[in-house]
């Protein structure tokens, strides 16, 4: 594992896993939320965003967590390992609610300073619909990644067992 891509719904624990893998492997960790969002929840301009993700993906070693479908193919091309946290909508909803409570009125470690944790209806709907709208497309895309190491976890218990074996 030298270029590890971690994807999954909001609340699945992508950033927590990337930090854990970063500690275990020594690989540098890049949270796409930190790269994309500027203070005050200002998004990075689209052209700059694509260039930045391509630059990160060309680095020799990395762990990158986040979905951002517009740049996913850039990362898929360069990754040697892909981890898909494909959990139930209820597990992901639990994750975003817990995160909101833990980081209330402050930025979480994997988010740009000045982007206080929030939970709005649009994000809740996106997480709720991820299992039906986004996950099937990702599953199909990952089936075609024959030359890559793909880990597809359907529960935190599966992920925990895999981590214990590392």
C-alpha cells in the first residue's frame, strides 16, 4: 500500500480510518475536505480544485480520503489500494450526528480551520441517499479495478477485523 484511496458516505469514518492508516504506515494523509474547503465553508474554485487533486495523486505515496466524484477518476487511476466503506444509511446517519455532537461549534481535525462542524438538511439527505444513489455506481466502478487492491467493507466489524490483521 503506497497510494491508498478511501471512499464512502459521509459519516462512514473515512477520515478516522485515514488517520489510523497514516499512523500505522507512515504514509502522508490528505483529507479532501481540508483541501477543498477554505475558511467559512468557501469552496476551492473548480479549475484550481482539479489541478490540486491531480498534483496530490501524482505524489509518490499517500492516503487520500473523500469522495468528490468530479475528481474520483484521477485518484482511481493513481491509487494502488482502494478502500470502500459501504455501510448502511443508518450507520452513516449515526456517524454524522455523532460527529456534529463531538465537534459542536468547532472545526474537526480533518476539516479546514474556520469551517465549524455543521449538520444541515442537504447533507443529511445526501448521506441518507448515498446507499441508493451513489454506492451502486461505486460498486460497479470498483468491479472494473482488476489491477488494484480493493477492500470493500460492509460493516465497522469487518473493517476492525481487517485492521487487526495489518
